[in-house]
C-alpha cells in the first residue's frame, strides 16, 4: 500500500489547519493510549483529542455497543425527536452521575460542540435575568463562535472574529497578577461601586482549570467565593466543563471538590465517550424557561453518541475509576515537579490538576521545542497558554502505569535534548 503524500494537505486543505502541522504524519490506527501512523511508527498519546478522548481510543465496550446499534439499523440522526438511546442516556446520566452527587439539573442538547453549549448557556442567562453583560476571566477559552469568542481571552483568537466583541467584562482569574492580589476583592469592588462603569451582569463564566489559557487551576477557596458573590448579586454562575470535566481533573465534574453547585454547566468533548460529537448544557430546573425550539441545532440528536456516552458512564458506577485517576494524578504531578527541580534551565513551574497538567517555562519558545522533540521520539502532546509557554500532559484516563512511565521517559529525554544536556539519553 502506497503512503499518503503529505503535500495533499498543503495543496487542498485550508491554511487554517493546525494540528497536522504540529504532528506531521498520517495516522491510520489507534487503540487505548497509543496511535500508529502509516509507516507503522507507534506514538504514546498524551493529547487525548484535546480532552475529547478521556477514555482513550476505540474503547472495546463502546465500540461493540456502537457496532451492534449500527448493524441493527438504529436511528442515526433525529434532531431532538424521542429515541431509545436518548432516553437511556438521560436516565443513566441522572442515576449514575447527578443523583449520587446530589445535583438536580435538566439536560439540554444544543449543537454537538463545546462552543454550542457555551452559546446556549450565555443566551439562557440573558433570557432568565433580562441583563446583557457577562463577566468572563483572563485567559479563559470558551469557543470560536461569536458569543463564546466574546468571553474568550486569547487576543489572536478574538481578532479572528473580524468585529467588535461586546457585552462582556473581563476580570482577573485567580492569581492572574500574582499570588498576593485578591482578584475577587477587585471584582466585587466593581460590582459595588456605581461609578465603576460595570453593570450587574447576567452571568459569570469560568473554567475551574483553564486548558487553552495555560493550565491555570483556580483554588477551591476562590471558586467558593465566586459562587458567594454570584448569589449575593443574583448573578448566574456558568462553569465551562467542556475540557476540564468527565474526570479530567480527578472527579467527573471539575468543581466537585470545591463544593460548589453552578447554575449552568457546559459539557462536550469526552461526554460522548468515544470521540463522537455530543454536547450537553445542564440547567437548574427553575432556569429552564426556553420556548420550544428557541435554541436548537440540526445535529443535537446524534444517537451514535448517545450510545457510546451511555456506555462510558459504566466507568463511574462505582468509585474505583475515580480512585485510580486520583492515585495516578499524584504520580503525574510528582514527575512534573521533579523535572522542574532537576532541570532549572527550564525556569519551569508545574501547573494544573488531575490529568490536566503541564510545565510552564519562562524561556521563550522552549515548551514548543520540547513538544516537537517529544513527537520525534514517539509522544504526542501540545502546548497552551497565550505564548504557548506550557507543554501540557493530557493522557487518557485509562492509561496504565507502563504507559505513563514510557511517556515520562520520552518527556525527560526531550527536555534533556532541547536543553543540550551532556546527559542526553536516547529513548
């Protein structure tokens, strides 16, 4: 079988393509935490589809359920008509996820992507409160459509809108300036002072751990105080759990250990389980004031995704999966802290929570070089942050200790190679 000519993508695909530039090979197969290209080269996946493949590639249980459903001529596309897979997902999600956590939400199916769920949340918050403005936070990333982009901090992404992005006030995220500045005292002063120019907003939207913004993890105390401020002023709290949710930070919802209960929760990426497009917006029942069809989307009835999403919830029927994530999370963070300590030339800082972690380097361009070196050595990982200053580890939650150790070895060897250490070890 002849190999694919990589120039096809240069000639025929838009210049907007990005990941195929970072990982310049043609992938043909994937299983668990591994991927292979058409040359047969094996890669360890510390990228996980940017958080869309928390359960790894081609999970056998999900695959079997999906294949059986397809072969039985089950409904594929149904908009929001009633189907058996949708009913099963709703029931299982309520029984396995919501009830054990004492959470009461109605489930809305917007379009199937993260930006779709964010758009629906912003629209509903404005509809419920009758207010216009939204408070977002520095370095937040919420999507690429106009509403979601308006609450996104990245200047490069915002510029792509081509129009002014309005009706949003950006406030400093936890430790945005430094660890000593109380960013919420600053925020609340704006709400209290009639001369601040800041109206009481419809909602605040945040990620508990900022993925694209640089793996910035808000403290639980900070999140609790945000919730208190929202309650004091009658502001709706929207938590964007598109990337940080579904176990990525250690618990199913990223906000669980903070003990908060958002008014609206946005989920996509790994909620579909298998990498199939699906998004949900969780809404406190009293806020569910939509008129039928007031927000919709042609592909919100993706039954194949309902099938795999339901199968994925079997991971959460007892505490064993979460305990395994928490144990390995300690192992991952200990590795990052050791790298920072052993290689001071990195000028690095270990950041994040759970399996959503990375090292931020003060040395310009260094993180990108390390990620590129790691790819050459058989590991897929990306960078994040305003200046791509963080190389981040997003291994699938199902990875075993052997996979972690192999990944760690490649990362350390890549750090050594880029820093030009005399102790370079060939992987």
